[in-house]
């Protein structure tokens, strides 16, 4: 009913295949981005930045990465945490050893290293499928976790095994306040998200989806499984790597391998599933949901005015979280993205039901 | 030099049997319902906690029986509240659901039973036994608890084998594994069968939890150690019971040996802060193995129908 | 004789030659010394009772199965072994007995996917989806639209194929194959499970493809009426053995064929 | 002066391909000279057959430039229907859309002595045809361009040819299927067409900014004026849909500002709406009906700029937000400035429905013989039951026996090769008998049309009986697709009803009534009950209107097959051929009036592919208790 599409006609394929073919969507998204860049800084406070906005954005990026691999190419992976770690530590070491390198390049380097590792651990996907592959990716997870815990060089021989980054700055601008952290992350995420949308809409995206939907048919139209799968692993890992670097540098500042353990992998996987497989938008929605739910649950006791021991709270948090996941999977296995799509369709068809 | 190695080997094999036990749980469920039940580890922890706390207030056997009932109830709850609402969803969705269940159980278990470390006393002989003293100076040390454990596992496996071969339900389960239509023809409704397998693997979890608890004490880490069952699984093949057993042994022995033999080397070469390669060795081993045999040791060959 | 690939083959020349091909799975012998040829520009039918090895034959031709014995010569190039995507690059497209579309994608994307081999813009252009990449995307969309128009499915362009009725799905699958601009098109029971009207449409499309694009077609079909109308020449398989080969009238008259269909014991 | 503006668009290959007026000129010149190369010249007739495609419109223009006369035909008419017209018009050349049409013409070729060439748009499937007399439009245009390239004088020659044409020259022959007998070829001159178009544009202040969708048959005078002549006069853009089944989406995409359609199209929109809303959630349905109620109450007043209470405006505004706006959006009518219903009388309820939504739907009374325009309703003077005031330059008078006569610059030259018929309808001083019965409403000064003059009859007791009036009332019900009212020279009124498959079908599903075919569904007692209820309501409203009160429906039946143009029961413009139906279903008529409960009937039918078959059925007949005043008073 909000959609009034009369008079929106396409005279070129370029227009017909735009990201948001419907004018209303274009305006909405544009407004949203503008608000994120200009509006938010006006109203947000420290807590909102560090506990909500920044985590959501960074993890959305990771989720996009995993979504490319799992949602678009159909390869289940439980190694996300490990690849994030690669990004973080690679970035750390570059920044450490070549201080003059621009921060952006540092992040990219993190992504590239993750890409290489991703391709390496992606190789098995050519022979093994489904849950076998999933477990295989656990190998990456645990091996990497271990490596960063034990190989002293990575942590620059820090006795505690935890690493810390100093003052950040981009092109001379110091990134010292949460507000600036936020804007930095936002810019990177927006750009990479846009790139991802372009990728999945184009030839490469189609080869991935073809692999996912029916690998046999994909082969007969000339798609090389090797190329399709490895490219998915590579690009996915790049996104995850960058996310890892951001997580380390911007969100944490100082961290140890535990920050990227198996639970991180699951967290991101949840985001992808709950958000919706095969949807960039879903990655954002999923991330928001997974980050906000615990925060909310955490407040819950106070809200309903009962005091519990922190341990009890964390346990209840676990329970509710698990329950929520299951509940959501039962209600809409295809995630928020599907809900969104359905809602939108309803609005377009309004008042008709179909 | 050979002595210690043999010791580790035996030690490894015995731990391996524990892995197999957990892996068995996975296999049962995957075989029958195609669900990749990530919650198996959580179930082990849950069972162990239940047993430990109950045995504090009542005679052990009673506690055991009660825990068994609890596990069956749990299986029923899972089937009733989760699975039946997710029939014919893709595997990944069910997998995520079990992840959800994992979180729930971890939280639930600890808030019900508490989150400290508890003991399970099986009253096993504690003092170590030495064998083959004639062959090795000082002989080989063996922890009797693990021996007992081994025996129990052996019994479990035997029981399951019988269960699958002989009983009607067992046959039904095998049928289901092949295809669901067949299951109907056996005349047992699908969700009954699922209920059944979840109950059974619940009991398996209980046994695993019991032994583990007795060995390491009942604590949160158990549910993580249970992850070890995953490489065992893919090594043995997701659908093969013998696979789970053999895989367990290989992994158990493999990682212990690696720790002893490989760690020092790695530490020397890469200047590591300590070894602990058993954290990943199992997985990498399994991974490498998969590259050679994608369907695992005993798993059915996946033939693509065109 | 190893002619360089893609050497000009004119209508009537042998495009594909199957030479004494044998195929077995474990103990089962799917094909036994099957030999036949497909000439450029013709519609070649492969028929036979169920389990005659028709589909296996197609699978050998486009590389799903590797025959134990025998060889395949395509465009003058004889090869022992090749993967399906190599066949695709060589110019062989096909459709499946039970539709093998990309269920999660729209009709448009499915057919666009068929253009994959023809699109070359690199990764970084794709990232930006700008300039050459966009130009390429548009150019191929244009060609795909021709196919959509040709198959008369403009109204379902943007619908996910999963939601389409079976008949239309078959059409889309044909569209995807056409998008590859193949030299040889393998159709595995294009009319299976269709009602009369759909069959008529599909037959018309097959003929139009053949004379509009000049594509060589090899098809498996059960509906004898259709086969006799469509095909120039027919190969008859039974229990993995070729029992007849010739023009429709010849085959129709052939006693062994009749027996095979009546199921006379061997 | 509009050279760079879009003149015509066609949704083709997934996007809207557009041509500016300059492009169009180039295309047409090339086409025109190409046709000349093929030997088309002044005075020659050429057929134009196909759906609404830019190149077919250009064909007409290209031919007219040479002084040749286009003869558009209904694309869906079967070969032998075409045979008559093509032969009668002695067409020299046929410009057709695709293989389908080519096949039709080839199948009747031997009847068409004059035909020398077939020019086609879509080459698909024509590859193996004998090329001798077959040319693609592309090739014709190439011919033209080559000719131009060869000698420049060609251009001057062409311009001379155009200049040579006089306004009084024959511009086009439109064959009207007519409700009876053979089609008649209405000859219109350039002046007829152009002046009418110009007046029409002036009347509604239509300008270069309009957008119209061309989806009605080329052979219909309406389409020729609205989406050809008027576009050329005002310079607005004509849009050709991608396929018949996508017209609604295409209309939505374009957002037409000026629309015209026979009532049937509007009826259909309502039917679809009502059917879909039936399946909507209860809450939504209630909201919908509530606001439709509001619209019916206030909508028209607001549209006519009358004074209404504030709360009404508020409610209406809310409705606009929640229902009317979205609804218009779905219909693709959000931007409509002027919408006409033409060709036939529209049911008042239908008419009001659209008015209420805020769509400026107006009545237009026109005829092929008048180049459409006779009367139309000026903005702000809209009445459901009138057809408005005479258009610019049009004179209208009503004879003593109630027939409407008109005279205007648009009045046709005559019927092609048929002086007698011409004499019958056109008086020497230029008046034309419309064949419709009507009168000027003293209140409004608007013309009211009751019915076809010859259809208006009297019951044996002498009361006036206007079948269409009753039929339209019935046809407002979504469940009733078509109705034929009988009663002339009878004792009472009976109707034969066609149920609407879409509406009744989904009703059947909801109430799990099983049926295999139209025939089964039509015979279903539950359906009969439903129709009976509708008819009783109609009777009541007839009674309330006094005048027609005496012609209440006493008996009815539901026909066992859908009335179909292919069987000649409807005209190509889908008007009921009452006379023809009367003979075709004689047994049913007899049964209706001899009081029997049911009757057997066997009818021959033609399928899409031209095959013939017979449908036999036993049709039930029901009596209706006529509404009496007392009951109605209560109801009212």
C-alpha cells in the first residue's frame, strides 16, 4: 500500500537490473544511509556505538562473508572464527612490523591473508560435501585458534599471549572517538556490502547459486566446480578477514585467540541462518538480531524487576537464546530476509491478497 | 622408548573409546533422522550433571535410573517441541536447531544442576595396574577406570548391535536410514522412530557422561570435549556404527601419539608456546583422511543420480 | 584424423561420432558396443524401451560417464575422457529427464546462467558492476530476452522457477540450454509428463530451434508419434545394444524394433 | 516540434523500447517508400492484421502517405471471417504480425485475386515459406532506404505524394462486425478522422503529455481515433503492451493518463477485485468494504467538486490512503485524467464504482459512422444513466419514433461498395441514423440511450421493454458474465444467463462445490440459487424505478456454454447478437415460455484451433416470484 509503482517503467536493461528497481526502495535505502552517516552521530552515545552499532556493523560484514559461501554457494562452514582470527592477526602483524602502512591497507591485508588461508581450507570442498565439509572446516577453526595461541611470532612474543593495537588513524585523521570508529566501520561496511551485492547479481553470483542449487546442471552449462567453489571461499574469507581485522582493531583494541573461538563461528552462522541464506540484507538483519537479543535478555531481569546472580543471568540468557533460535527456525526457517520479502510483496499487492 | 609409546597408545585407545561412545549418539540420530545432532555433547554434559547431582542425594543406581528417565523425557521434549515442527526442512536448518538446543541445554543444565565441578564416584579401583612387567622395565601403567570404561563401551556397542539387528524397532531404524517410505511400510510412524533414537542416544550420552564424569569430573568443558566426536564421525562415516567405534580408536590413539611424538618437533621448529596439538590434530587427521575417502571409513558411497 | 577443434563443419557432415562405446556400472552393462553418428543440422532421435540405456548414452556424450571402451569424436576431435564442463565449452548443451533447473533463481537468472561461458568481464569489474561489466551484462540480457521471446515466456521472466508448473520449467530448461548457443543440443525426454497442448508447443519449439538457429539436436522421447514427426534419423537401443538405425519409416518397419517394444523375450 | 519526444513505446524484450517522433518519421518514410517499391499506390487497399504493434500503426501511416487505404482487421478472427472482408475490400497487400496471420491468409489465398504481397513483422517460423510473395517489414524498409540512397528525388517524390492527398480523400475502411449480417466497410476520409480527433482532443484538453495504452483491436474505430489519430494530432505517446496477458502490469508501469474501453473491461476489473478481496483476511475485507461504502457515499460528490462535510473528506482521505489509492495503483489508473467507457452502455453501479474511487470515468456515445464522437459527458456533469452532450461540431436530434440521428464533420463517406445500405443510414443532407433509441433528458439536457432501436420492444400488454437495460443490471454481479433478456412480443420477461468462470469458480472452491467444466458448474443447483438471488434483487430495483417495474424477470436459465464470438453469438467487440442467439437457442426459448421445467439443447461450437464440435445438455429452468411493492418497501 506504500508502494505506488504507477509510472515507473524501464527503458533500459541497466535500469531494469538496478539494485533497487522500485523508486520507493531506492529512496528508503538512500535515506537510511544518509541517516546512518549524518543522523546517527548526532544522537548516538558511547554505549550505543561500542555495544550496538559497531558490533552489528562488523559482524554484518562477517555474516555477508559467510553468506556468500553458505547462502550463495551452498558450502557450509564452521571456520568463520578462525578466518576472522587470520584477518585480525595478519593486520596486527603488518601494522606492527610496517607501522607506516595506511590503516585501510592494513585491513585489506588482513582480508587478503584470510583469502589465501580460505582457499587452502576450501580445497577439500572439491571432494567432500555437506556436513563432512562442515566438520572439515572445524579443522581450520581449531588449527588456526591453536596456531595463534601457540606460535609466538604471531603475537610478537607477548608473554600474556594477548595482543593490543595502538592509536588508529586514517590519512592523518586520528580515529580516537567511538563516533569516528563508527564512521570508519560504517564506510568500509557500506562499500564492501555494495560490492557484494554487485557480485551476487552478476555472472559470478550466478555461478555460485548454480553450484548451490544443482551442481550437476551447473557443470553442464560450463561452470568449473573448482573455480566456482574456490572463488566463493576466497571472497567469503576476504570479507570475514576484514571483519576480523576490524573486530580486533576497532571493537576490541586488544585481544587473544579466544575472541575468535568456535562460538564466534556459530554466532556468525546464526546470523546468516536467522537473517536468511542468500541475502545480503538478511546478513544485516541477522547480525542485528543476534547482537541485540543478548543485550535485551541481559536487561530483562531489571526490566521485570527481579535480581539474579550474574551466573544465573548468563545461564538464563543461554536458555532463552537457544529457545529463541529454535522458535525462530520453526516460525520462519528462511529467516528475516524471507519475512521482509513477504511483507514487501503484501504491501505491493495491497489491498489484494495476491 | 617403546614402553611409554605403548602406554600412550593404550591410553589413547581407551580415551578413543569414549569418543566413540559420544560419536555413537550422533550416528544413531543421523542414521535414523538425517539430523546432524550438534547437541549430543550438551546431552552428555546434561546427563553427567544430572547423575552427579542426583547421586549426591540418593544411592547411585537409583540416581542412574532416574537420570535415564530424565534423558528419555528430554528426548521426548525435543521430538515434541522441536523436531516435529521441522520435518522435511533442509539439513542445515535442523542442524541449526540442534545448535539452539545445545545453547538451551547448556544454560538449562547449569541453572538446574549448578555450574561447579562435581564428582561421580563409580567406586572403581583407583590404584593403577602394571602389565607386561616382564617385557618392559617397570611395566606399562594402565588406569583401571579406563579399562572398566572400555568394557562398558564394549557392552554398549554389543547391546546396540543386537538392538539394531534383532528388535523390530531396530530394523525399522535401519529401514528409515535407507528411506522414509520404507519406514512407513515397517508400520512405525516416523516421529515414534525419531523419539526412539533420541531416547537411545540420550542413554548413550548418559553412559558417556557417567564415565567421563568419573574420569575428569563433571564440568562445562565436557560439552566441548564432546566436539571431538565430530572428527571421529567423519572419519568413521556419519552413518556407520562400527565406523564410530574404529574412528574413535584411531582418533584417540592418533592424537595422544601426536602429542607425544609430534609436539616436541613442532615446538622446536616453530618455537611454540607449548604443544597442545591434540586440539586440532584429530580434525586435520580426519580432514586429510576425507580427501582420500570422502565418505569416511564405513560411510555409504554417495552416488550422484543424474 | 585429428581435425583442429571448431574446424568448419557444414550441414550434413558428421558432427558427433559414437564409436563402439561400452559402459558398465559394477556388474550392470548399460551400453554394449554402441556406435552411431549425428550429422550437423539434423534432428536425431534415440529411442528404446525403459532401461535401454538411452540416458546413459547421453551421459556418455556429455561427459558424466566415462565409457570403459570405445570413443567419442566431436567436431573431428576424438577423446577418451572429458568432464561435463569441457563438453559445454566444446558446444554441447543438454536438458534433463527430470528438470534440473536452479530452483532458487528466477527464470531470467536461470537462462542468464546459461550465458556464463560467453561472459568474460573480470572479478574487479564485477565488483563495481560498472562500465564493461554492466555493458556485458546488458548485452547478454538482450540475447537472453531474444530466447525468452522465442519461447514465449515473457510473462514469467522474473518468477523463481521453483514456482512454475512443470511444463513451463521444461521450457525454461530448454531456454537455458539455448542460451549456450550450442552446436549440439541433447534433449532427454523434453515432453515427458506434458499434456497434449504442451507437447505440441514443445515439438514446435524443437523444430524452430533446429531451423531457426540451425542447431543439431539429439533427443530421447517416448511418444512415438512425436519422434516420427520430428526426427530425421532414429537410433533404437534395447538393453544397451543398438538394434536399429535409420529414417523413421525404416525404423517403424523394422521387425526387431517391433519385438523390442512388444517385449519379446531375448 | 515534438521531434525528440517519445511518440510510441513498445514493451519488447523486457523493456520499453521507445521511438521519438523523428524516429517514427524516418521509419514511416522508409516503410512508405518500400511499400511503393512493392507497388502500393494511391487508392489501393491494404490489410493490416495483428495485435497493437508500433510497426502496424506505422504501416497504416506509411500506406496513407501514398494515398493507399488501410483496412485493419480483427487479429483473432478466423480465416474465413477474414476471407469476406479481404475479398470485399480487394486488398492488394497485407501487412501482418506473424506466422499465425500469414498462415490464415495463405489458407484463403485463392479467394483473394487482388492480393500480391504479404508483409510480416515477426519472421519466426516463416523461414521455410515460399518467399515469392512474402516480405519482412525490415526488408520493405531496407527497400525504401536503398531507393532513397539511390536517388534523392525519391524523397521529394514522396513528399509530393503526401501533399497530393486531400482531406476529402478516403483515409481508411473500418469493417463493423455489426450485430447482424455481413460486416459493412465504413469509409472515413482524412477530414473525418482528423477533425474528429482534433475536436476530441480539444474537448478534453488532451495534450502532448498524455500516455495511453493501445490494447484494443486495431480494427475498432475507437483504437484508430484514440491511439492513432489523436496521438498524431496532440503528439502524445502511445504504448503497446508486451503481451495480452501483461496489459494490466504494462498499464501500471506506464501510468496512463487517458483511457478508453468498452464497459466489459471495467466490469472485469471489478470482478477481479471482488473475487480477490473474497480471499483476503477478514479484517482487510471489512476495511475494504467499509471504505468502498464511504467512496460510494461521498466519492462522486468530491470528484464533482460538490460541498461535503469535513468528516466525509477526512474518511475519504483515509480511504484514499488505504484503499482507493492502492486500488488505482494496482489497476494502473492512478494518473488517469480522462477515462471513457465507450461502445456500449455501462451498468450504472459499475460506472459509479470507478467514479467513487476518484477516477474521472465518463460516458461517451459514439459510432464508427461518426468517427467515434457523437456525445460525451463534460467534466463535472456526470450522470450514470446519460451519455452526455453533443461533442464539438456535432448535431444530434431524435426522431419521433425515438431514434437518434447525428450530423458532424466526422460523418462517414459511406459503406464501401454498398450504396443501398449507405442510403438507408445516411440522408442526403448528411444526417445519420444511429440505430439507437434514446431521448434528451429534460433535467440535464444530456442524451439518454435506452437500447438499440430495433431491440426496444413491447410486451404483449404493451409495456415498453428494453432488454439491454435489464441485462446491464444483471451483469453488474461479478457472478454473471453475460445475460440475454427476452420479452419482445411476449407475455413476460425471461433471461438466459452466462456465469462468470473466474468468480463462480473461486466461489465453488471456497464452498467446495466440485465441478469438472463450465457446463457442470452452470447446471449446479447451488449456482442456480445464487443467480436466483441476484435476479430477485434486480427485480426489486426494477420495481423501485417504476418505469421498468412492469418488466420484471419471471423465469431464467443458466446457459450450458459460454457465449462466444467464435460461434458468432457475440460480435468481435463482444456485443450480444440477440437475434442470432434467439434462433440458435430456439428450443430453450420455447421451453422458457411454455412453462416446462427443463429443456434439451445441442449446439455446435468452434474451438480456438478452428475445430468444430457439439455440446449437448439438459438445461434447467426456474421461475422467479416477482417482487411486489409491499415486500420491496420493507426491503428498501
